[in-house]
């Protein structure tokens, strides 16, 4: 038995992919990178594409789905997504499609996966809580607001990969056109640093081992602002809060067993 662990191939508006491993089971959540790029990013984490057991899609935006069809065709791995995501046609042909319910848990090898519907401007978007029966990792990006169901599902996670997309002042004064600013800030857009801080304060518990800032906008936010928002809740030095880099991703984080 090895510890449940996670890493990221990258996060941000130019591509997202989260890697989760338990024993010999390895899955990706989303893949916004092409085949060659995905292989290179996996190699940094000591893995090859052929070692993955599947890719779960959150929604059809290009930064999440852009590479999914391509890596599935290159490797033959199964693709899991909601019917709404599939109906957009953005996946293209994939060799092994598995449609999932946004309200039903599923298992892939040694991993248990709970899809959670989220308010985002896509057809049937979900995020995922992934566990090994003991520990759970909550991945929560690409949502404009928090629902009671989200609050419920993300309780008691040992790790949270949490969207800190934008600073509202930077967004307001930044380069985006007005329509896009309204979209990002809206209820079906992305979580601001402040929204992430409030949610984290609600979800905080003494067995939460890792909190990672994710999907940080390179136009409307800075790593320092994202970390500064979470710092008062976590009560650790801000520069010790991990944040996922678009290019560098994030190295492996393991979850210690609770006893
Ligand atoms: Zn996104
Ligand atoms: Zn999105």
C-alpha cells in the first residue's frame, strides 16, 4: 500500500490537469495539454501516459478538455464525463467513453470518485472529490459561487485544490473586455480570492493536511494576492502555501494516514 498522493501538470487559463495516484491506480482530472506536452509534464513526475488508468473531465472549456481526446486516442485510456459535457462534441472521437452521473460515485481501480455539480458556464460541469476509502482530495476550480451541496461534499478532505482565480480589483481594472469581466466575476464564472478564503474557513478542520491555490489568473491575480487571501485561515507563512504554476505545475503531495 502506498499513500494517496496528487500532483499537477499545470493549472490556469492555458491548461489544467491534476494527477491522483493510489498504489498502481493513476488518473488525470482534465487535460488541457497536447500529447507531447502532456508526456513531458508527466515525465517530470516520473510517469508515462501509458501508466494512466483514465481521464475524468470536469467540463468542456478548452483549458480542461483541449487535450483529453488527443491523449485518449494516443493511449487508448478511458474518458469519463457527464452526458452534458459529451453532448458539446468537444471531445471528438475517443476509443473508450464512459458517461457518468453527476450525482453518483464511481470507482477506478483503488480510487473512489465523487462527482459534484458546480455553477459554471458550461453544459453539465462537475468537480471531483477523489479518495482511497480513508483520505479524500477535493478538487474545486471553475465555479462562480458555492452551493450547499458543494459545502457538504467537500467536508473532511485531507487535501483541497482550491480555485483562487482573481482579485476583484485587478479584474475590474485589468485588460479583459467588460463582458468577460462580468462573466469571470459572475455566479457562473470563477472563484475570487475572497470567495476561496470564505469557503476555506468553512471547510477548515484539524486533519486538513494540504491546501493548494489553483487556476490563478495571470492577468487578474498574482500568486502573492492568492496566498495572502488564504493565509489568515491557514495561519502559516503565506510563502509556504503551495500554488500551482501554469508551466511548472506542482510536484507530488502525499496524504498521511489518519489514526
Ligand atoms: Zn478553467
Ligand atoms: Zn471553465
